[in-house]
C-alpha cells in the first residue's frame, strides 16, 4: 500500500488554485505539439547524420570504382555528388541550425512562457491528472510518486 506521501502527486505537479480544466487541456495540447516537434527534430538530425555518412561512404565507392576501371563514373561521383548541397546552398547542418534558430527555439520558449504565465511553470499537469484518474489508488505499482524524491 502507498503511504500518504506517495499517494498523491508531489507539489510540483499539482494544479495551482483557480486554473481551469480548459487551461490544463490547452497546455497539454501545446505540450503534445511540442513533443511532435521534438520527434521531427530528431528525424532532422537523423537526416543530417545519414546524409553525412553517405557522403563519406562515397569516397570508398569512388576508390572501388576507380580500381575496377570505371574512372569516368568515379570522377562524376567525385565532382557532382560528393560534397553537394542537399538543398540550394545548404548542407544538412545548415538545415538543423536554421530549424533550431527559427522554429524549435521559439516553440520551446512559447511553451515555457505559457506554463510560467498560466500554471506557475508546472509541467505535464494534463498527464499528472490523467495518471490520477487511471491509477488504482493505494495499490502497489500505482503510487503517485516514488518513495523518495530527489
């Protein structure tokens, strides 16, 4: 059985007085949207690393093709493909930087500002309240918080 200490959310995850259900719901949706953007950012970094790795692999392909006597094809790969921009004027690191600087950073700031303004900076209130509705109060493995908090 959970103790009184572990059977309710810690103060950092309790809804401040006077905050409406719609406010918590709206902040939850904003947070969910940010999570989607974070996943997209991860895929952008995947693109960055995969394209970079492929570009380096082309060096080996050129060497093998030259050894096999396909000098013209190897030269074409060397001059037309290796080091080429993936989008006009940009390598993938520039895409990552521009995404971070023009969209991701602003999105994160707006999310933080909204939480600071509306719920004293508290995070994941929507999820905390969902957990409270869905867990079996007092049952092992269903505690609201760990036995000891850091």
